[in-house]
């Protein structure tokens, strides 16, 4: 397959510095993760919980790669103060529609950066008495972690660089890129 995709090329030419994870790499890895999830949850109904907005792309592609029944629900969270990553104090903007008591919950994320969001979210969901809570994330930055977060499914460990694309934004832009990459310095200035 031709890389990068034309949609990305348009922005690659100006705003993206380099591609860290290509569209093809994302597709291949998500298929592997979906197979792992399907095997691990065999015989159990899993509720995929996506964390808006970044997880939209991962959820859409991961869910379609799982050959068994899954349900999907969504949460939107935000921090008090300047940023989720810095404060770790989270408030719920949109809660689940689903009662997760006794359910097998798999949180679907685009990225774990400091781990503060996920560590709060896991504690919040565990308090609702589900049968299990696990995490699936496409990206993780090991060098940025401030909290220990047990993650069952990780797509890629990446360097501690600011990345956009495939759900990840800079000022709400670039979420629609098919690959994941770093922004050129001129974008910030
Ligand atoms: C991103 C990402 C995670 C969180 C990870 O969301 O989707 O939820 O940050 O950061 P942490 O590990 O440092 O807590 P963001 O707050 O950017 O919102 P968005 O998904 O709407 O872009």
C-alpha cells in the first residue's frame, strides 16, 4: 500500500515533520490486538468504553476488527485547571449510558501519556463493581508516565514527543490524519 495517504500528504507537506506510526502499521497492530482481545474474552460479553475524543478512530477500527459481539459506550472527561496531563484531577463531562455492574469493561484509549487520566478512570470504573476493568491503548509514552497504570493491550510504545493524527489533536486539528506523527516546529510558532 502507498504511504502516506493523500489526506496526510496534503498536511505532511506543510505541518507534519515525520510519521511515527503509519496507517499500515496501525491497521496491522490493531488486527493483532483485536485477535488477542477476542481470544482473551472468549465466552464473555465485553463492553468497550471509549474515551472521547481521541479514542474515536481506535474504537472504530478496533471494534470492526473483533469478530465477536462487543458493545460500545463512551465517556468524556476533562481536568480542572490547565490540562488533564498536568493536574490529574478529572471531571466527567459525559458519563456512561451503561450500568457496568458485573460487566467486563475494556477501556479504549488513543494514548497514555502521564497515565493520570487512566489511573483516575480505572479507579472510577472499579468503584461501580464491574466484573473486570482492563485497558487497551494504541500508544503509550513510557518516558512520560507519572503513575503506574497496568495496561493489558498496548499498540506501540513511542518516544516522549508531541504527536498528532489518528484521533490525536493539536488545537483540535489533525485528528483526521490516517497516520501518527510529529508536528513541524513552525506549527507551534
Ligand atoms: C488525551 C488522551 C488521554 C489523555 C492521556 O486526551 O486521549 O485521554 O490525554 O493523557 P495522560 O496519560 O497524561 O492523562 P485529551 O485530554 O487530549 O482529550 P481528547 O481525547 O479529547 O483530545
